C-alpha cells in the first residue's frame, strides 16, 4: 500500500526518541524514507539535518536538548568515554 510523501512529522517521530545506541539504525531509516525526494525538497533538507544530528549522537551520550550540562572541570571528565553531548561529540577515532 503506498504511503505517500514523507513528512517532517514522520522524521521527528523517528528522531525524537533516538539514543546513542540506536542512532545509526534510525539514521538509516530516515535516509531510506527520503531517498526518492529531490535534493531541494523541504522534507529532505530537514531529514539531512536530522541525519547529521544522529551522526553526532552516535559519538555522544545524549542529545542534550534539555537539562543542565555537567561542568567539564569535574575531576575525571576526560576519562569518561561517553561524556559528550550530540552538539559537541567526542572526536572520531
């Protein structure tokens, strides 16, 4: 059964509950959802932004959209491998 053209709400439904553990699986689903849309399509451009967020989330521990941040001067911060939020992910190795 045809589902019609993807929407921003569908992209949000996939990305909103994302966690680092499932970021790349969700990214693949978002990419597949908009694969047939033209590059200039509003929904595809939005999906590409969300895929970038999911890429960063895959190297982070949280999306960090809400709540206070832990101060990075806390002793041991550098030794915590999953201490980075998605907007400042750890460097790729």
